[in-house]
C-alpha cells in the first residue's frame, strides 16, 4: 500500500472535501482518502503509487486544483 499526500487549493467546506474524495476514490486502486479542508491536505492510500496527472485530473473534475 502506498500513501501519497497532496495539497488541493480552493476547498472551503465539507462539500468540497466530499467532492474531492469522491473523484479520487474513483481512481483505480484507491483504498482510502482523507481530506483536511483547513490545510488543503489530501492523503490517498492506494494499492500502488498514483500518477500525478491522474490525481490532478480527478481533483480538477471536482472543481479544484493541485497546488
């Protein structure tokens, strides 16, 4: 299992965290997602390391951006 940490900009509420979590959980191999709205920190547990472009695309689909 690989845990990767990202910073996502623009999140301000629980709905934001939910949107980001939903999109990231849809990526192949993702087991868990933890979002801290205050810091913008997102931790993703996956079967193997995720490609940054795939994570960026998922975050973008939720309406936010990787920092």
